[in-house]
């Protein structure tokens, strides 16, 4: 699957997850819907984060940078002193989390294992649990895990030889 096709699939999953959540849970605010959309988008890219040279690795890293800046801002925007401390803590957690991801990625095909299929979307859900309404937690997990599984199935389809054509040929 080409990079452009993967990004198109990621946008489709993210927008679809946000729209479904909007119609099923009309009580959610726009921040929760954006978070759900981003979690579906990131879920498609999670299976390919083992290679730091891949576009998925950098896409997930960019979204995690945005989350590391945005989530403390959402939680502590009323007190600047707490916001600065939260940004420092988030920076340290961000660096530590990516160090762990880089160490885990040394093991071949970890992101294609069952523990990663459950664990990585759960890691995406943790910031939603911390910063959003409890109604948004399950849709965030479902969007991320659906994107993850759809990407794995798309890769498997290509490996088996069922891929008929690229969505956007080069």
C-alpha cells in the first residue's frame, strides 16, 4: 500500500469515526470529535511505526507532538503556572514514550502482534481518558483499533496477492 493510499485511508477512517460518533453520541463536544477523528487517523498509521524512515512513523510522531502540546493546554489553560509544569511533564513523558517505542521496534513485527493490536490503541485512549468526557473514551479506542485492524487487513490483502490496483498509482 502506497503512502498516499494509506493517508487517504487514514483520513477516511478518522472522518468516518468522528461522523459516526457525532450521530450516535450528540452530547460530545467538538474537542472530543476531533480527538476521535485523530485517533482513527493515527490508528491506521500505528502498524507501520517500526521503521523510523517510514512516513507513518513521522505522522504518528507529529500527531503525538500536537497532543503533547494540546492536551495540557486543554486541561490547564486557566492557570499558566500549572500549564508550564504540565508541558514539562508531558515533554519528559513524550521523550520516554518514544524511546520505549524505538526500543520495542527493534523486535521484528511487534506492531503486527496481538498485544500491539490491543496495547497501542489503549495507549492512544489514555489521553482521552485523562482529558475528555467519559463518553468519548470508548469511541476513541474503537476508532483507533478499527483503523489499526483495517490497515493490517489491507497489508495482508496485498501480501496474499489480492491487491488489484493502487488507489493513487505513482
